[in-house]
């Protein structure tokens, strides 16, 4: 995998799309501008003061629900080796995850994906430090933290160029190794509700997101 977008598109999205409506790399500023241009926003929504950042890496809600659907947003960081060092920095993503709460979603998660090339002791240290920050540094942390060591995707011999079929088969093996049923269970159990979900301004942001993706109550 080369980036967060690559890992999300090739590994996470195929697992999640069976049970969830999923949107990735959501630019809320563009969503707002589109709805405003279409005349779909109320005056209250038009006048909302929000930076419309960060982007939402993963936005999802269950395909089967009754009443108001629970909406989850996740900040994703994919750690890999870059010029011999781990990239990105360990602290990146924490602030972005907290800002996702202001969009009025029901739950916010921080997901760390670790490339198999990263030494196991580094993976353990990153996991322990981040877990301590999101569960022990605050009396109440609304962020759910999950991490996974990605399975290795076999590479073709250097003298051979992998075909699209070879690449897809390798990705399919990686998805299977991630155990989709267990993966989905891990991201949906014991989630902590957004403590500012019912603020007037976060309600407006939620309304904009719901309009943008036609999320309706049943």
C-alpha cells in the first residue's frame, strides 16, 4: 500500500461495503458548496460557521436500520516506512479525530493501519502510546481507537511485472487475512457516543451531511 487512500480503497472499503453505506475522502466544504449552489440548504445551514475541515476519511452508516441511522466517522492513518523512518508521525490524526465530533456524527474512531515492514516493537510502542492517550489521558475520551497490522501482499519477482489479476488476487488474500467478520465486530463494539452530538451547531452540520448523502430516517 502506498497511502491511506490506497489502504482504504483496496482493503477497508471491500470489507465494509457488505453491511454499510460508505463514503471515503469526504470533503465537507465541497459538500456544503454543492448543496448551497443547488438551493438545498436552509438559511441556518447556509450561515453555519465551521472551518469544514478536516476531511472525513471514512463515513459510514448501516444499510439496515430503523429510525435515525447511526453515523460513524473514522480518521485513518497508515504507517509505513519512508526513507527508513516511520511515516506519518504518531501524533498525527488525534486532533483530526477530535474535530470529526463537530460534524454531529454519532461515533468517531481513530484507525491505525501498520505496514508489515514496520518492526513489531515499533508497532507495539505506537499502539500503547495512542491507546493511553485516548483512554487514560482524559477522564472521558469519546474517540474509539483500533489498530491493525496489515497482512503482507506478496510481490512479484523483480524481473516480472505483476498483472492486474495478480494484484487483485494478492489484495483478496490480504482481505481474507484481515478476517472481515472480526474486523467489523471490532469497529462497532463498545463505541462511545459523541458528547457534543446535540449541540445546535453540530446538529446543523449533521443535517448538511445527511442532505448531502441522502441519509433519511425510516
